[in-house]
């Protein structure tokens, strides 16, 4: 009975030490990610999306072709006109 109790206590101790080591590794990794985020520039603000009058695809406003008050995904679709 004494040997069984010894092994149970030993297994619990090993699991406890492994859990502490995992928490320390996760904290170290989180600290590295935080410092990496600080060195990166802030992401650009989200851009509004518009819909092509011909095919209906959505694309960023900066990539759209604007003609006659309508938005198009390409000059080709602007030439084809509204669907």
C-alpha cells in the first residue's frame, strides 16, 4: 500500500511541475508577442466597400472605377454598362 501511495504522490507532483512549466512558457511567449506587436506599425483603418454595378462583386472603394455616379470593378465592366 505504501508503494502505491508513493507512486500516486509522485505522479501528482510531476503533473503539478509540468503545469507550472507550461504556464511559465505561455507567459514568456505572450511577453514576446507583446513586444513584437509594439514594434509593428498600427494597422490601417478599414476601408469602405462598394458594389460593382455590372457583376455585383464587392471591392474596396480605392480599387473601384467611378463613372457617371456608379461604381465598377474594372473599366471593362464600366464600358459594358449596368446589368
